[in-house]
C-alpha cells in the first residue's frame, strides 16, 4: 500500500476527531488529500508526533489519532514506554513504516533492520499490523469500537507521491486552528 492510500483511510475514520500528523511528506500528502482544523501537522518537529498525540489524548475526551512515521518514531523512541504506561483508551497511534526517511532523499531508516512493532509488543503494547487499505480500515474501526489504546503498524511502500506541493503554512496558525477545533468544556477548565 502506498502512503496516500493509507492517509485516505485514516482521514476518513478520524474525519471529525483530532489527528496529529508527523512532519515531511506525510504531512504534505495528507494536506493534499484533506485539510481540517482538527489536523495538527507537526512541521519541523520530527520525533515528537506520538508524544504530542499522547498529550492531546490525555487532554480531550473522544478519539484521538496519531500518524507517525518510522523515522520520526525512532527519533523519539522512548515514547513507546510512556505510551505503554499511560495507554489512554481514546488514543490510536498509526505507524506508517516504509523503512526510510522518504523526505530525506529516501535514505534508509533504522527501521529497515529493526522491528518497531516487536519493540512495542515487548513493552506490553497491543499491536495490530496491516499492509493493505482494507485491513487498515478494519484495524482502525476495531480500535475505535474497542475503546482501548491501539498501536497500528502499517507497512507502506517506499517513496513519496510525485507532484505534492510543500506545506508552508505557519505552524502557529495551524496550532491555533487545532486548539480552537479541539477545545472542549473540560479542556477549558483544565487549560
């Protein structure tokens, strides 16, 4: 499955819910498919996607999705232990693993020789693996229905979709839009 196909499925199932998106080609490709105020693309914040998604999930009721990449997750790998510890029931982390830093001239990532899903399982995280749009959709639907923290490891094809424009939005504006779109009465009392 290519990344764009995976992003379409994820966007469809998190259409009205907060979705934190890793930087680089993933953020650009999702923006080409769909732009929503509930999307938070982390421009220039590699390695922080799952950590920020965890914080969002702890601060808002309802489903929260994270789209992380293998290179980004490996950069902030210690988040796996924190995810295992907190495991918020409203959080679904989707790892798009192509074994490379596709935004950096397709340089191989450490994931080419490591089993990230296996590392997550070793920390006690329940992991669902898939490699096709239909199995991804089924995994995400099951995650939503289960009401439990879910980590979905998706094997995608290497490379980027050609012809996708750069995402040059102001990160402060994106964050403001996201905050307004996801703010709840509970979050207002806390924040």
